[in-house]
């Protein structure tokens, strides 16, 4: 056996390298490679007595030993693939302060109505955790708190209590005395998680791990653990906004396409089973620059409001500010508008923002963004109840997008009355929705702005020329 197998692991992306380098060859982050010692230090004792291995016919293995534990929140069950699987190891990652502990305390309270939950806090004192639980109305007698960092003690407690659910907040504070390195190092984080995985499987207790996303190269982030755990969920959201998305990026027990939607408030979190309604409820009626677009999150179509503000600026440096979309996408859309319908933004600041803290990453919202910018620039509100769907090509053509039918159904379900969609899309048309196919940006403009200002008239009046 080799004396030790030292490799280097990137704390950011989890990529492995044989040699140290200043820059990670996988994700190009700087100063993130950390020595990883996979060898147990001093006492190499086997953790558990070895049982003779016995193969058995696959068909004789029960398909699901024990049923999943359902949480009160459907949104949480959904991302987990239908509830908590006994013996599963679930990683919940997220930026500091996004609400990981809050979410898990709510989950703990829900499970604690039926049995014991062990909440291990390595980060906060018992008092702090209790105060949070009180604030969240989650102070269930079934929740046991253990303020502990030592993995041996933690494993012993899990084994001893055999809870319905164990939560470790966070994995970066846990140390296994059998390994070198301090808490949060790649070695500690990985080995601790691997040991918790074995324990979870052995005694059939589900374990949730919190993993902080950090930019600090000395602390290993959740990505280092992604291949070890069964399920990876990321909690996302702008801390200044209410909305939180819990996104599955890996799931051995369900679809990795799911998202759960939550709202974070002073008294804790709530699930948001119908996010489109919540988003639409806040839509400012008929304000120039406001447009409803459709965003596919996982397999769920969400209706999202985008807003633009175009302001004359003749004096200082031009600003292009994009909130919730990539600023390069905004530049592209502005370039297409300038070139194809000759609207100049050379003397204007342009701000676009996606309401509610959603991030739009798919091009299906391009056309909506373009119309929103024109609507504000020309001070013409969009008609009520209009949904705009389509990717914008560089020559101003409107391109088809995926899952159109699902998007249209969501629009109809929420009482929208009209939808602009890319021409040539083969999708069922839900009743109650007037669907208009558009081929180009110019066609979309004509279709979007209501009579009595007819499209041509609008374009003439607004000083637009169509090419
Ligand atoms: N006393 C309070 N009243 C209202 N809101 C609070 C209070 N304390 C915390 N919060 C909210 O909870 C958020 C932090 O939530 P939480 O502690 O669950 O996040 P976390 O992801 O676990 O953070 P960390 O990385 O620090 O562990 C804060 O950003 C704040 O919005
Ligand atoms: Mg926390
Ligand atoms: Zn990397």
C-alpha cells in the first residue's frame, strides 16, 4: 500500500489535481487547491465490524424499504423527490445568510410532530438555535439539540437517539479526530460526510447536511461533497428579497430538475406553492416598461414580471444595469433593437430588472425584455394580460423556445388573455388564451401595442422604422 495518497482538491469546484497549482485547472479559480489526505491518521481502526458480503437477487430486494417521510411542505417534498428517504444523505448548500438554518428548522419542526429530530449545531449555541426556533414558531418538544463539532460524538448521538431525521448545521464545522486538518478543510469535510453517509445507510436515518458556499479558498464548499451525497439542494435568493428557490442539482431519489419555492419573512419561511400568482399579484398594472414573461425553472413554468427604465443621459457615462439577468444579454438585446428597429440608446441609461428576486437565465425571455425596453422608451404601456415568449436572434428574428405548451397553460391558468409566441411553434392552445404568432421583432411590436394606435401608426408615431 502506498504510504499515503495525497492529491489536491479544489475547495470551489471539488476538482482533483495531482499537483498543487495556483489556479484550479477545472474551474480556473485561484488559490483554491488544498491538500487532501485520504489516509486515516494514527489509529486506523475499522469503524464498524465487517459483515460478510452476500450478494442477493436484485428482484428480491425490497424496492423501498421504509416509506418516505412526508414533510408538511409540498414544496420541500417536491425537491426531495416526494419526501425524505430514510438513510439518505442530503446536502443543502447556499450562501451565508440565505436561510439554510431557517429552512431546516422548519423542516425539523414538521418532522418532530411525528418523532425525534436531532439538530446538531456546530455553529450556533443552544440559546441561539432556541431563539430562532421560537421566532419561527418551531419550538417542538421532539427537536433535540446537540451543540457539537466532534464527529465521533455526533455519530454516537445519532446512533443512540435513532431520530427520524438528523440535521448537521454545518458540515464545515465538523471534525473527525482520525484525520488531519482543521474543520472546513477538504479532508475533514469529505471524510466526515463519507462517514455520515455510511452511518445513515447503516441505521436508516436520513441526514441533512448544511454546506456554506464560500469564496474563501481555505474552506471547502458544498461542491466538494456533491459526488458523495445522495441529493444536492441549493437554496438561492437575493437576501434583500423574499423569494427563495430550493433547487435540486442532483438526486438519487428523484428528478434533479425540481425546484421548490419559498418566501422568507421575519417570522420565518413559508412555502409558495403557486409562485406565478404571488409574482403576478405584485404586477403594476399597465406601467410603461412592465412585461410578463415566462421562465422555466426546472420543469415549472413561472410567470415573471420584468421592468425596464430608459432614461435620457446626455452628460455622464452611460449605464446599463441588469438585475436578475445577465448584463451581456441586455447589451445584445439593445444592439438588436438599435440595428433592427433603429431606436438609439446612445444617449440613454437602460435599467432592467426582474421582479421578486428571480434570475432569468434562459433566452425565452428575450422578446419580453426587448418589448419592455421599447415600452418604457416610448412611454407606451403594454396591454393588460399579455404574455410575451420568444428568444431573440441577432437579425431580429423570434426563435422558438422549449416547453411552450406548459408555459401557455400556466398563463391561461392565471387569467392572462393573450400571448405572443414564436411563429411555427407546435403547441396546444389552451382555451381562453388568444395566441399570436410572431416571426420578427417588428411583428411582435405591431402585435403588442393595442389599438387604436395600430402597429404601423405606432411605429410611425414613435419614430420607429422597421427593417
Ligand atoms: N431576528 C430576526 N428577525 C428577522 N429576521 C431575521 C432575524 N434573524 C435572522 N433573520 C433573517 O434570517 C436570515 C438568516 O437566516 P439563516 O440563519 O437561516 O441563514 P443561513 O443560511 O443559515 O445563514 P448562515 O450562513 O449564517 O448560517 C437573515 O438574513 C435574516 O433575513
Ligand atoms: Mg445557518
Ligand atoms: Zn476548481
